[in-house]
C-alpha cells in the first residue's frame, strides 16, 4: 500500500535493510513470536541460527532505528537455499517492508551464487502467499498435514520456488 509506505517514510524515514548477527537474537525471537507460528523460536535458538555460517539473514529497519522491525532467514545448501522464516512486526505490516526485505534477501542470495530459493508456507496464509507470488515464487508441491494447528488439527504446506539465476 503506497499511501501507508509514504506516511511511514514521512514520519520515520525510509526503510533500509542490513545483515543481523547474534546481538539481534532477542529481537529476532520477539519478532518470531509475533509471526503466529505453532512452534516459537527462543533467543538461544535464534543466536545459534544467527551464528551459523550457512544461514543468511537480513533485517529491515525504519529510519535510524537500531532494532529491526522484520527479518528473513534462509539456510544455504550447495547452490540452493530454503527460507526458514520471514516476519514483519505486527504493527508494521502491509506497508511494503516484507517486499523490501525479501527483495534484498534474494539479491544477497543471488550474489552468493544461489540458483534456487525454496520455501514452505501454510496454504491458508494468504498474505505470505500473495507476497511470494508477487516476488516471482511458484508453487511446486503440497505437503498434506505438514503444520500443527493450535486446535490440534493439521494444515497443508505449499512448497514454493523461485529461480534466482
Ligand atoms: C507475510 C509478511 C512477512 C508480509 O509482510 P508485509 O510487510 O505485510 O508485506 P508487504 O507490505 O511488503 O506486502 C507485499 C505484498 O504482499 C501482499 N500482501 C501482504 N499482506 C497481505 C494481506 N494481508 N492480504 C493480501 N495480500 C497481502 C500484497 O500483494 C502486498 O503488496 P501491496 O500491499 O502493494 O498490495 C507478514 O504478513 C508477516 O510477518 N506475517 C506473519 C508471519 C508469516 O506468516 N510469515 C510467513 C511464513 S511462511
């Protein structure tokens, strides 16, 4: 939504992206907790991921803020990568930050020689699926009963792929 994006930029300055490191572990865990996921990442787990050389992470920051208001993380394996998680803070959604974050991440992965980026997304997660489609991901598979739901049921995952070459 461009009007929300310009309002945000007028109030706080443009969004910028940058790498995250272990010092951001608590902030990444707090953002992950806002993602609505059944299994939450704790700060220790986030620190381990942020320290892992096979994991590429970007944060998105508003203006001069030092705390990220969103992050994306992918694990590299040979010339492929898989998105582990992407979250934008609850109060900051639908203002273009997810798109900014994922575009920067894709550029970073492509610069490292990654040829294909995969991800799994719950098939009912319309905002995330819309973001991925907009950035050129295509559905290449479906995993039945992949995600546990808070009500004890299970939801299917879509497997999506984007070629980076
Ligand atoms: C998915 C998520 C990261 C998107 O971040 P965001 O900053 O809100 O996304 P953007 O504002 O950049 O939106 C980019 C595009 O995605 C689509 N989109 C985003 N949110 C949407 C929504 N609620 N409904 C429909 N489309 C949506 C739109 O096409 C949008 O472009 P537009 O605003 O110009 O129409 C965010 O909703 C989030 O953190 N969700 C919780 C965690 C999660 O589900 N992560 C994905 C796990 S697989």
